[in-house]
């Protein structure tokens, strides 16, 4: 085994002991020299294992004393409760509240916990720039012409190869490139619904989905979601009969804001249940590659035998938000999707497609993803530890296994939107819980993104936020 994997393996085993409470806060670890002898590894590998755990905030080095356990699952907060279902279907506008949240998003003065995206510091800017230059050099027309309506063939080929990770076996002909994931979702909704139709979504979920559905004149049926396992399928089955649901739209891997990941067996159950009723499933898999475990979770598309799953994703959360390159694997709805795209925008940005295709062809994407996952996992641990330490004891918080976001439940007396307003005055941005429900539920919740690397400013921002919560 190479040295890199060896130190990770040693660190993982120590992390498991911490997780199982065999090692507790304050326990002293073996010295680096003793660890080296006991495990039969080099001093360098032993140092790397401890440094890896230290970067995650699990252990700490004390001068002239050694390494000690700093963190334990005992110190984590409880998981938020599931929401109560609301048995009605009504269109609701959240535009004013969302506008307030995102008005000052780009301000450098803001300690920004709002953006569900990676920090620029975590993105491979220099290597992407090289791919852009290479794309221009190799292009006969300097990437000035329209690209094929279905998307650049080399990019579609690379996306098809990525499907191997989630259990798929796609060809480039199965993929349609779009301008980001939101266009992908919009095209899919247009392809499988008509104005006035009812669409099932999980609750809470990303507010952008409500806005798309509102613009298309669709009605929402909110399906309660477990903070760890995703939508309640028993509730969905009853709702299908009651509301004549025409389509479902779920984020099954690391839902925003919950960070929940639907177990693979449950995904299979969902796909089979909808297939019996011929109901299309639009699967937003934009966070699927951002897992913290050893393997990528499967997708609903993995279990699709009838072409009823329309899988959507993009590079916005993993590589280049500003390039706006997404895609759809539309199954039996491919021709309808291409027709709608032709009417919508004809072609997606040529240069961005070719540059990303070049980046993927050179094997840079997987290496970048490994670094990004490691960074996000470390940041997640640091943020959750700080919240557990600074916030009131009755605070609840999710425990995501991937993605960017934490879902925080406060005391019933607290109000997420009021907290957002008060935090803005202190130079802190958060997303209030109300905007993650079409019916304004989750008044005492807020979403907090850990996409920004940990530093003193983030630490102080969380302390200030905790104090604002206490004042409720």
C-alpha cells in the first residue's frame, strides 16, 4: 500500500475508535514514535496520520505532552425533528424573503454562511485556466460558433464515463448538456408536466426549486423528509392517490439544506413505486460527488429500468460555479428535452464546455474531487464542533455525510428570518428556514453553509451568531 493510503487508513481506524467512544475527549494518544513501532509504519507516516486527524479537529497537539482527543460524538447536538406534513397543495411566493437573503451575497465584508457552494480557494483555478487556453488553441473557430444542441460530444463522453461511479453505463448519446442544473430542472419539469399539475418535493428543500415551479404554474406537495434518510415514502404513496401527483422532484444524495442521503435500498423502492404508476422522477444529483465516505452513493437512475428517471446535475458545486455547465440524463424524454432546449436557448456556452471536457480528459477532475471532499469533510467537522460548543444546549443540528450545508434547529421562540436580519447588521449572512418550504414552515430553523475554509473570521462569526440566537 502506498504511503498516502497508509496514513489515511491509520487515521481512519483512530477516527472509528473516537466515533465508537473507545477513545474519549482528553485521552492521550500514543507518541508518534510508539505509533510508528506498534503499527509498523515510518515516523513520517505516523506524523501524517496525526496531522490528518488534527486538521479534522479530532485531536490536538499539546507542547511537550503529545496528542490528545479533542472531539467526541458525545459532544454533538441532537438531530432536528422531522417536520409535520401539511395536507394541502398551494402555490406560494417567497421572492421578497429570498431577495433579502441574497441581496448582499457578494460583499467582501460579509461573513458568508449563505452560499451552498465551495469557496473559490477550494477550486482549481490555475488548472482550469490552462484548460481554457488549450480549448482555444485546439479549436478551429476559437470556440466562437454554436455548439451542438445536445452538447459538446467530448464533454458528453466524459460525463457518461462518470456514470460508472454511481452504477450507470451511459453513452454520450444519453446526455444533454444544459446551462447549469437549474435549467436542467426547468426543462425536465416542462417535459413531464402542464400548468396546474401537482409535483411532489421533499420538505425542506432548495428554494430555487419552488421558484421554478411557481414560474411554470405548478402546485407543490411537500413530502416530509427525515434529516438522515430523506423523503417519507409512505406519505408519498398516500399523497399520490390524494393529489393526483404527476411528477416527483427529489434531491436524494445530500439534500440541500438537510444533507440527508437516501439509502440505496430506499432509492430502489422509490423508483419501483413510481414506475408502477408511470410517474416520472426528476432526480437532482448535483451534490452526489461530494461524499465523505469511501464510496459514492448510488442514484435513483441506477435503478431505472423504464426511462422514467430524469437525472440532473452540474459542475457548479464541484468545479466551476461561474461556468454554468450542467446536464440531464433524460431517459425516455430525451427528444422532448432536446425540443424544449432548442426553444429555450439553442446552445450552451461553447468555450466552457470544451474547457471542462479538456479538464476531465486529463484526469484532473478526480484528483480535484479527492482534495475537495477531504477539505469539505474537515470543514464540516470544525463547524459542527463550534456550533456544539457555542450555541444553546437545546439547539439541534444535522450530521451530513456529504455536501455543503448544516440544518440548525433553534428554540421554538426563535425566528430564522429575524435572525437573518439581525445577523446582517453584524456582517453575517445565513439562510432562514422559512425559504426552504413553499408554505413558510421551519420558522425556528436556519441553513448554514460550511463551504468556506475555517479561519478566525468564521470562528468569530459563529460566536456572534450563537449570541444572537441566545437573545431570543
